[in-house]
C-alpha cells in the first residue's frame, strides 16, 4: 500500500511514528475525449485571453480574487514560507469525543495509519485505549499545504484517520430553498410509510452493494472491443409515472416489497 505521508501521532506526551495510506479509491471509469474524425486525444492549452497566446507554466502566478477581476498576487516564496511554518509532520490529537457526536456531513476522506519504525508498542496502546474508552481522537494535521481537522479512530484492527470539514466549510441547512416547515402529515400515510421502512430494514452489509452503472459500462466497453452487437438491458418495472397520489404510491411500493419478499421466501424453500 502506497505511503502518502510520514510523521507521527501525538497525544499528551506520547509520540507514535506513523505512515499514512489512502483508505479508499475512486473506481470511476475514466473516459477520454477524442476528435470524432480521427479518434486522436484532445489536448488542452492554457491560453491568456488578453495576450491571445499559450502561457507556459513558469509564466503563471497564484492570486486571490477578492472582487470581480481584482486580484492579490501571492509570491511563491511567501506561500512556501507559510507552508513551512504550518507543516509540522504530526497528527496532534487535541481532545477525545464520542463518534456519534459528529454528524456524517462533516466527514471528508479516510486514511489508514500504520506504525513506522519504533512505533509498534505506542500504536497498539492507542488502539486499545480507543477501543476500551469508546472514544475517538479529534486532531489537526497539515496535508498538501492545507490544515485539516481530523478524527482518529479504530477500524477493524487498524487506526483510521478521517479528515473532517471545519464548521465554516459546512453550508447552513437553513439556506436550502423550499424546505417545508409545518407541512401537515396525514397519519395514514405516515403509518404506511413506516410499514414500508420496516419491511425494507435490513442489517447493513456493504459487500452486497455494487456500482451497477460502472459494471454495465465496463461490459459495454468489452462488447465494443470484441465487436459484438450491443443491446440495451431491460429496466426493472417501476411505479407508473401517472401515480401522483401519495397514498397510492406508498401502497404500491408496499405491495411490491411484499411480493419480492414472498418470491424470495419461496425461492429459499425450493433451495
């Protein structure tokens, strides 16, 4: 597993040398853009619209736009000095909290932490302490010149660090338009919705979920490579689009779920 960062976890006077590894990966199928006529990949150039010419990397500077078309240019030397001042190679645990106190909206990206040379004993100590206390550590870390808030917790038998958003990076839910405030809910509709939720409630098993679009896209690519005839797959029957009555839609969903459960039960008996 590729190491993307080396440093240490510190809490109190304890210091644990660690390595950081990405815990997740993006498996999106990346498609290139080609010229339709000759199938050559399309290239992109950085062009200055005023000078009307391509700009080389060494001619580009960074700037902050504080008003429309008004910029403060930042020298690379200033940025580098700022990075050095803030880039301590440490995950500093500030305090400990309960995981359920943090809303999932705050979570950003996950990283595995592995012990580096000389860190096995302290790593195992922190892992066991987190397990027995039922707490997670709230920490700060600087990754790629950006200070991040993070939490350190135990995942299976490994310490996991998850970067989380700062509070001012999470937009205010009150700014979301058209949210009903005191919309009256019909009791019968609520009871039916609760029955539907109850019938669809299962134990979470992540391994049973798959990216069906990615699978279909890869199959399509393989068929195209092999020169096969491509046929569209049949869609699953859905609730008729003209069913605008909420109660009817709920009952239809409930009936569909019951039929699926009966079919599954009969299948299991046959097996």
